[in-house]
């Protein structure tokens, strides 16, 4: 099964609910201790010394609230790696037969001076799945900067009895169908990026048109910013028909999902144009005919515009909930920003050039997309480790969104409800990007060990017996937990 929205690959609702309750208890107590919740101005509320002393209602049976212990202290990025300690921590988990016969891994301290490797030296490449999003996000941030925003606009082409208004897509991955649209993964995130929407754009456009004396328009939509196929030829042929991923375009709403039901639409750009036309009509603009696919005249005057969240905010969301569509849009933007076409191939050309410019070796790695959906992708764990180290460099503050977006083990994003079967010190001490395809499980990120040493790791298994996929995920989680629970520095 491909990695769809994360809610499609959860193991069990019970585990998720348990983790969510535990996290709520921890956040509630921590928030009280830090002064986030202040009820001192409420005269009707009796004074309470400790929230743990408040009894639950009689019909609710909950465990006692415990003060959370610190998750991890300050990390030491200069520690030397104790290779024997890392070997002792990982071998039992990475050698688990549930992971299959091909498992590769790399662990280094943040400065990269020591390296622990696991797996065959002659075959260090594996299918990375969604850990690919780390590379895509880092390159996009490097080329565009964390404050970059994507603009969706309308322009007016005068001429003829009825002027033509064109909705021009700017490749905003999170453009919504209306201000309160609910779509996408149901995985909770620590941060929800603000989203532009076409209803707001329609209102702004109508005000500007009315002020200019225009009450009737023909409507076109322009998605020409991106080029090449909207479906990646290196994806399985059933991915788009089976709603695993949307066709990738520079103009869509709700990431190409059907605004009135579950699933994806066949032509996201056309759907965006139709919904925008309906929004214009609702605010008093007459739309003649149906929306048509056009390329806007470069001399057309801008009427109105809405902007996306910042790229740093988009990256955080993409990584935390493993957003396939968002990652593919970022790859297209990387291609454009790197002087290439806004296509799958152009994006990958830009990725390779940026990595080379920062002395990050491909190590034979081959990438065909930005999300990791392609089973033809191959990546070395060392490449993932080096990209994370690059994002953490003091010289690269623009890349901090990559680290901020990594889910916290056992608590947030695609790692909520996981990391509950391994070493107890692991949850909270590990931040990692997940990767899941049929027969593939992977993790790449950061761990703070019990000595306070900051470790960078990537572990990939791509020969997992399908019947053991859930157990393999647990084994991989346990290996990452072991890094947080070990004393791996010297």
C-alpha cells in the first residue's frame, strides 16, 4: 500500500486515541506549569494548588495525572560517537526478521566526524519512500527561502464585448475552495499553516471589477506555471485513478480533492476554475459561458491576489503529516527556482545541482519525484543523513523548517501513536520523518541520547514481507528509540 494521507496507514484507532490522551495530559500539565492557562481572574473558580488534585467527574475513569519528566536536555552537537555502543543499541532491532533481508542504516553525530553503518557495504541503496520529502523540502527552502509565498491572482484581458478574467495559478499547494474548507489528512499537527482560498479571491476580484465598472466577464484559468505530465511516469499506474495522489498542477483547490466528497478530481485546474466562477456569481459578477483553459496575456492588468503561507510553514506541514501533493508541488517550484522547468524532471535536476553545490554526494541515489511515492527511487542512508546535517548547519538558518517539521516520536504528526513498544526513553527524544510503501519502512531524523549527544540517523528497509509490515514498522521505531535510550557518545 502506498503512503497515502497518514490516517490511511495508522495501525489502530485504539493506539491513536491512547497516545492522544496521553499527549493531552502531558500538554495540559506542562501548560499549567508554564503559565499558559491562567484562571486567576475568574472569581467563581476556587483556588487550586495543583491541577492533579482536581477530581474527574464521577462518570469518567482516568488515570492520575503525573508531572511529565523532561523529554531531553540540551543536546551536544560535538560529541564523538561510540560505535560499539551504537552497534549494541541497534543490531537487535535492525536485525529483526520482520524488517526483511535488506536493511541499511547510517548514524553520525551532527558534525559527521564518526559514522556507524548497518547493512551490506556493497548494496547501500534502498527505496526511501516518504523520507524523500526531507530532500525535497531542504532544496526548496534553499532555493526560495523560508519567507517565500505563492500567489494566486486574477488578471483582466480587455477587448471584445465582454472582457476576459483569468484565474492564474501560482502553485499554492494549500489553496482552499473556501475559507472553512476541511480537507486532507486527518493527522493532528502542531501547526496548521494559514491558507488562501478562492472565495476570498473572488470577493476581492468582484470589488475591484465593480469599482472599474465591470459586471460581466468571460472566465479563463491558467495553470501554465508547471509543465510536463501531471502524473509521474515513475509512479504506479493506479496511483491517480485509485486516489492515492492527485494530478499535480499549478492551480488547484483542496490539493485536488473533491470539495463535496472524499477522493480526488480528474482535472484539478478545471475544478478550481468552476468553483471560482461559482464564487464570482455569488458576489454579483456575471460569468458568460464556462471556464476555459488559457495562458493569460502577459500584458493583462492584475485585478486581485491572495498569498499562501510562507514556505517554511508549508514545509513544516508537509513533513509533519507526510503530505504527498504538497511535496510534489514543492519539487516543481524547486525546478523553476533552479532555472529548470516546473516539471518532475526539472525539479530533480535542480535537486541534484543544489546537493552537489553543498558537497552532498548522491552516492548512486536516483530520485524521480518529490514525495517518495515512486518505487523506482533509490537512496543511500548517508544522503539523508547529510541533508539533515545540512539543514542543521549554523550556516543555513533558512533550512530550519526541515528540522521543525520532523514529527516528535510518540507525540506529533505521522509519529503520533507510535514508539510505544520499544525502549521507554525513546519517545520524545527522537524526531523523524516516516516512510511507508508496501514492503518498505524507513525513518530518518535526529535523536538525543542519554548523554545529551545529538545523533543524525537514517534507516531503510525495502524487502519487508507484506504480511509483516506492521511488525516491521514497530521494529524500525524500536531501533530509533534505542538511539534515544542509549549512551552512544564518548
